[in-house]
C-alpha cells in the first residue's frame, strides 16, 4: 500500500510562488503523469514529495503515513533526477547497485537486481564503465536503472527519457510501462511531452503556473479539457480556439450556428483538428495557408474569420494554399469555453 | 596566421621571463652555492650540515610538526567546510571571520601567540585568575618541549587552517548538490554520504590543499622563531642561522636544497596517492 496524498501543498521561493495550494491523490499502483510547460513547478512538486525540498505549508502522506517531516531516506521511495545525478566516481554497476548496498543487500541479490535493471534499460555493455564515458542518453538510463533496482513502492521520475532518440524512447516507454505495471509501483512521472504522458499514464495531471488545471484519464483530458490551457497543451496539433459572437443563445460564425448557454456576447469554441469535416457548402469559411502532409493525415493551417486554425483531412485530399474550404465541426465534440476566464462551460461530460 | 600562432607565446612571455629571473636564476645559484666549496664541486657543505648538532633535531622537529599540523588542519577544515555548507544565512559572514588569519603574516601570527603564551601572557593571567597556577609558568622554554611543541602547533593551526578551508569550500561548491540528494534518496545517512559521495568527489581539492600546506609546513620558520627563538630548531630556521649567525651561505644553501627535495618528494607522493583517474572525474 503506497498511495501518495498531497494535501494543500504550497511552496514559495522568497516572494515567488512555485506551488499554490496543490492537492492531489495518487492511488496505490497508479501511474500518474505530471504534465506541464517549463517552469510550472513539476520538479518542485516532485522534490517536495521526495523530501528534498521543504513545503511552505501543507502535508504529504505516503501509504497513509504522514511523511511531511521525514528525511528523504525514510520515505521509502526512489527517484530519477532531471539531471540524472549519476555518481561520477562509481562504475555503472556500482551506481545501479547503490540503493541495494545502502539497504545492506547480499552480493548475490545485488548482482541479480543490477542485471535485471540493466537488462531492462539495455545498459549491460557499460556496467564496468564510469559515467563520464557514457552519452547523455546512456547516463539517463543508468539513473532509471538505479531507481528500478531497488524495486521501490513509490517511484518519482523527472523527465527520465528526455535525452533518448525517438525510437529508443518509444521502446523504453513501453518497457517502463509494463515493468511498473506488473510490479504495482506507484509512479509519478514528470514530463513536458504530452505524447509521452498520454502513452504512459493511467491519469495525467496538467500543471500550469503552480496549480493543477485538470487531472483525468488521458482520453478524457484530450476530449474534454477543463480549460483553454489544457486543450492547447494536450494533443498535437493543439486544439483550435475560435471566438464566435453569441446572439439569442446561438453562437454563430459564417454559416455555422450552435446553441450555447452563456450570458456573454462572445464564446470560444475549442475544436480538435480531426473533429472537423470538409463540406460542400455552409459551415465555417476556412482560408488555407499551409499544407503539411503528415503521412496518416494532411494537416492544413489557415484562418477562420481571421483566426488561426488547423484542420486534419484525409491524406489524399487535393488542397492547395489559397483555397477556401467549408468546415463543419461535429457539434458534440466542441468544447465551449468562456473567453473571460478560459474555463470550459458546464458540459455534462 | 603566423601572428596568431605567436600571440599566445607573446602573452605568456612576461610571466615566463619574470619567473626565470626571480626563480630559476636564484635556484641555479643556490644549487651552485650548495654543491661548491672554494670554486670546486664538493659535498663539503652537506657534510657540514649533517655533522651539525641541530641537524637531526631540526629534521625530527620539522617532520613532527608537519605530521601533527597537517592532519589536524585537514580534519578541522573539512569539518568547518561541511558546517558552512549547511548554513543558509550568514554563510559569507562566517566564512569571512574564519579566514581572517589568512590576512596576517606568519611572523605577526607568531607574535600573537607569543603574547598569549609567554611568562606574563594572557594564558598565564587567566590561569592565575582561576587559581590554577601561582606565578608565571614558562610554557615556551627549552625545558618544556611538550608545551613548546603544542604552542607551535596551536599557532600554526590557527594561522594556516584558513587556506585549507578556502580550498575545501571552493571544492565543495563545485560538487552539484544532486549527488548528495540522490544518495540520500537511496538510503544513505549523513556519515555515509560524507564518506561515499562528498569525500571522493572532494579528493582533487584535498590533494591541492595537502600539497600546498605540506610544502609550506616544511618551510615553517617565522612562527617557530617568534615563539621559541632557536629552542625548537626547524630546517628553515637552521638555514637562517647558518646564513646570518654563522655567515656560511654554503651550508644555508644546502639546507635550502634539502627542504626543496623533501617538499618535492611530498608533492610526488600526494600526486601519486591521491590521483583521480580522468574517467572518474565529473
Ligand atoms: N531553488 C529555487 N529558488 C528560487 N526559485 C526556484 C527554485 N527552484 C525552482 N524555482 C522556481 O520555481 C518555479 C518552478 O520550477 P521547477 O523547477 O519546479 O519547474 P519545472 O516545471 O520542473 O520546469 P522544467 O520543465 O523546465 O524542468 C520556476 O519558476 C523556478 O524559477
Ligand atoms: Mg523540472
């Protein structure tokens, strides 16, 4: 049992607030991704969970135990640092073995676990080398192996795959997922790569300026973002945001109209690029500016009534810059956003 | 193109010339002085040096001093540096105060401790007030070699630990804090972190401090001279005495050569023993 409960954590660095009243529950065995842009407080939150940073206020529970005042080594977790922190004066083997040695594990057990972890991360050929002779990506994998070797109940990872090439990252991603799944490790995984978060996590917490904007399963997050920020940050290409005037309960732009419930006279429609159909007539007028063939789709960038928008169409569609298309968004998939506060308007989703 | 290649050499030329004039030339002259007698090469000066009554004593004293002072200084500086590292506020101020002795010449430092330890010095006054002794005790006399030695060690430690501290603090600041943090996460307590992480990563700094301090400690003179005159003979003190009291610069030069040889040997030993292979450096 090693769920994590983060209770109203606040962190200030001098006058600057890095985290604001952050509350979050990670269930036992869950894989939670912390997703957010640079500087939003992901590392700070992870360091507070680990006990490397002291919160200004709030409490942390791990497995039901209040660990707020405990030193890191008594919290029973492992961590992968954003800048690896692989010990330069120890061989890769000794690095991976470090946690086990600290626990006083027998040599045979150490060897077994080191080999298992090294195998998972494909670093067996480097076990006798010193970290200075490894590439950045290899060092990063040593850091991950060091954390996996202790078979922790709670694992904190700060962008552990950021330095790998695309292919290796994909492979490591699926291996991590299956290993952590089968061992039932509670994982908090920091990343600013939304594909990685979508692919790995049971749930994603999207952070922005020290607060969690939304926390949900990846698909729900993608389809029903709670704020404009989440819609723009999750998914590639980002969600389209098109402002429409509202008259008599109808949002209307071009020949497109949809009933909305808002007291304001403008509303923002959040529409995914793939939730838009090209129709013969009617709908939203779209002036194509750029065509990017992405293989599985053709991505069009252009303007709807002067506002930037992206549309994904069939790869064999015949479109050229300068064309005008008529777009019909599927009404059920539009996220209506209040432009004043950037929050999605009460959908029954 | 040619200009560019010459430029670096031009730029280091002044320093090189300066060193050759003020270091290499005197060195060659000293060697010549030591190994010549009346214009012919000979070992007379060295024989005279070795035959002197104070020779064995000064070697013994110097080594004893080095063996007592250096480990003490390294340990103290390590403890002090680790303590400073833990401070959040006022760290610079503490460092400032701790390195004040750096700004004091060794003769002045010797005189400070003379003022404390002499017959009518502060130490005796305090002892007297506490009723622990009646009348002045002569701590620095020829008949009290232990207290004399302790006095010299105290003065040396007080005077020259600061430079070790500065080197170690600089070295500690170069170690990214994540190493210690990672070790802590994986279960290492404070002592284990110090032994397994800090100490190995600090090795290059410790090596520098050891070399610098040891070389300087073998040259110890002014502090000893201020506290004891010639009651506690040391190597450089003997060189000074032969030069100025006995007016024999040949034997003085022989002492100088001996001190240099010992310092060189110590340096070589440190470099060998505390070598950090390049692949183990961060
Ligand atoms: N020790 C510190 N002192 C002062 N401010 C800090 C400190 N550490 C972090 N901050 C500030 O707190 C905020 C959050 O930083 P944090 O490192 O948690 O961001 P992050 O989400 O991990 O970013 P990245 O994706 O770039 O790693 C930033 O604005 C940063 O400047
Ligand atoms: Mg970070």
